[in-house]
C-alpha cells in the first residue's frame, strides 16, 4: 500500500503538504491517514479504468476527508464528474466536495492551482489543513509534486512567472 509522505508546510494556506506515489488505484489505502479534511490533486490516467473503479476511489477519498479534488491526467473530466456523483451520494444534504479538472494543462499548473487556489466550501474551510498530491502510475509525477511542495514559495513564483 502507498503511504502519505509529509513533504513540508505551506505557510500561506497553513496546510501540511503530502505526496502519495501509488502504483495503481488499488494501491491507495482506504484511509490515507491525514486526520482531517484535505485538498487533493489526483494525477491519474484513468482512461482504462471503469466508472465503478473511479467511484470506489472517489468514495474512499471523500469518506476520508477530501474536501476539494483537482483532477489531472487522461480522462480527468470523467473522474471529476464521478467525484461529484460520489459526493452527492455520500452527503446528499452537503457539504459537497469542490471539484476542478485540468485538461490540456501541464502538471505544474494543476499543482499550482491545487496548492494556491483550492478552497473548500465554508463548512469545511477551517478544518482543511492538509494538501495531498496523489500520483497514480507515474513516479515522475510524484517527483514533480515533491519538488514543488519542498519549497512552495519558489514553486508559486516560478509558475506565476511563466503565465
């Protein structure tokens, strides 16, 4: 099973930053163990994964505290939509998970958005003290996330300068 690796802190958002490098969606534990609500950047090529497979992961992450999901990678729009479905199923009266997808964007832009622009609904805002980047199937994506989270200020300035 993959584990959440603590990388550092983002002083601006007051969030602890984590990365999880998973071989596949089955490698992600049912409880990722952050101990509160969190923002998640899910970097995953889900084109070969069934709706049921995506929904199983979505339900697990939401039940564990995912308050905002940023989807990136192949078929990220479908993953996004299935996270919305899972959120409504689990919490029909809310609060619901905020969602974003980042099709046709480089990973660093999706990561910047997740780190600096992802804020959950007001009911979950105060308890959202963690951000995790989950890479499924790519060690390179996890490495890119680790580098960005090791120095959030420098990463933010670099990405912002590219725009």
